[in-house]
């Protein structure tokens, strides 16, 4: 079913009205949000490093270590458990891929240059 130019113009006008209404609603919500008050935490939940240090030394340091590096009883607390993608790429040895053709040593490429290569 072909759409005429007049129908296309009417659909574009409706689209523009919907976009304008959405932007007006978003703007009014952001203006309204500026008057909202941020809740304050209760005094019992405020951080207390001195109390935390004594609690850690009493209950946690025996397994996790006083330096947070862990022990044979517990894992380290200052250790990234899952490496990032960049760290994973650095850990892998380079993969050699050969081009189609004779297979001479000059035709080898390293990972990352995939143009015209096969696995």
C-alpha cells in the first residue's frame, strides 16, 4: 500500500506533536524535581571509621587479614575478582592466523588484523 505525500505529511505532523509533548513533559518534571528535598540519613547510619576499624579488627581481620590482602582462611577484600576485558586481552598470548595462499611465514598476522584472514 503506497503512502501519499499528504498522508506522509500528516504522519510527520503527528510525530512532531508527540515529540513536543514529550519534551514539555520532561522539562516540567525536571523543574518540579528541583523543589524536592533530599532525605537525610538517620544518625545511627552515619559512617564512623573509628568504630568500623575496631569492629573489623575484632571480627574480620583474623580471616581477611589486617592489611585486607586475605589469608588461607578468607579472601582478600581489596582484590578485583573479575578482570576487565582489557586485562583479559593482555593476559592472552598472541594468536597467529594464516592467510589463504601459500602459507609462507610472511603471510602470518597477529590477532586484531582480520582483513582478508581466515582462522
